[in-house]
């Protein structure tokens, strides 16, 4: 597990988007390294910069199109 964590960390450091998300989760959940919320937050910010927040983007598009009339995210999936 530790070797996988270090490989993931190296890939994230060079900017591979998917590994940034994985590394964030590793730090947040304490997998492969001790739980470190400060590092998790740091990587989360980097994750946002590379556009990993698709859920947020989809939600913004959905609400802009008027799909949130009921005020519930469950409508998101029935909309598409």
C-alpha cells in the first residue's frame, strides 16, 4: 500500500489529474499515509485548479438550465 501511495504521489506531483484526486483521498482517509487533513486540503485545491470538480460543473449547468425546480439534487439524474 505504501509503494502504491508513493507512486500516486509522484504522478500527482507531475500533474496527472486522476492521481491528484486519488492522492487527495489517500490523505483524507489515511490510506497509504497517515490521515493528514492539511495535505488533503492542499491537494484538493490543486484538484480544483486542474478541473477535477466535474460534479460541481455539472451541477452549475443543471441549475442554469432550470433543472433544480424542486431544490433537490436527486432531480439531476432524472433530468438527463
